[in-house]
C-alpha cells in the first residue's frame, strides 16, 4: 500500500485510475478504507486517491487532536498533491473532510480546481447536538464498531476518542473554515440530504448561507439523503458529482 511523508509523519493513501487527479477526503472517524467503493467508481473517470489523515486509518498516530489538526490535515493534503506529481486536484470532501477541503482551497487556491463539500456546516447553532453525538459514540452499536474497525483497525476506540476532542472544539467555537470563504476562488458545490434536518433543524438554511459566501458556489439538496449524501443517496450524488467535475 502506498505511503508518503508530510511534515515528519507517515501517511497512507489508496489510489486507482488515470487522468485528472480527484481526492476523496474522509470524514470524522472514517478513513480511506470506508471509501473503497467510491474509489472504484470514480477511478473509471479520474486518477482517484483517498487519504488517511494523520491519526487515522493506516497513517501514523498522534498523541492529541487539537484545533490545529484541521490546518495540519490541509497541509498534508497539499503535500499529497505534490507527491502525486500533480499541480492541482478536484476534491470531494465528506463531512469533516469537506472542512479540510475548504481550508485547502482557501490557503492553497492554486492546488484546488474544484470542491464538492458533502454534509458539513460552519457552525452548529445548538452545540448540545454535537455534544450528544460525542456521547452516543461512547455506546456504539455493532454497525458503528464494525465501521470503525474497518477504518482504523484494533485501536479504533482510541482514534474515536481523540476525534471527540475536535468535535467538542467545534461545538464550542464553530468550524475552522467559517471565516475563510472570501479566500476561496475555485468552484464549490455544497450538498447534503434534508433528512439531516431531523437532527440539525437549520441544516438546509445554513448550507444556503454558506453557498452565498462563496463566489463560484452551487447548492445541491436531496430530500431522501442523510449524512453523508455520497453514501445515503449514492446514485444521485454520483450523477451530480460527475456533472459538476466534468464542467470544472
């Protein structure tokens, strides 16, 4: 399996296909292992690569995840693009991976051709929702445990606990990319499923507000979709994603 070094730590990634570079960035508590089917599909059209962020998947572990983890993940992604021999990439960011994609687009605009930001918000108006989500992670069902074991291996519990730290930071302070929209110049497609409004009542409104802050932004919402859209409304997401990527 391929690895590369970024700022002194060893990171794992999965890749398949040829053509323009497309990065798939996993969400919180996920890894590239959870995106194998997505890699297989998009590799028919792009050189498709999914990164295990520092601390996750098969990448090196780190002691603590702090608010700086997001910026480090964006820099690691920029270094991955360089490692792969490309000047720039399209990016699909899934949940927390969308936050990394937005940071990367703001900090390194020359490296990002376009972003699809799936199911991520700048702020969670009711921070108790995120705190409750963290609490429920401590009593996972079998499906969650199987997901995390696939993502990270036998130390999945420690990875999830450390991810809880950054989730609680978001609950307290909002997301790290919320003040960076003016610096994003590439096309961005914000998307999500409106079933999320069962848990985040202002979900669609917040996505629309985010869309208004980015000059080259589009918005795609699906009634039947949940979190994340790319897995809960897979066919609709893939059709939309290909159309967006091919025109950018």
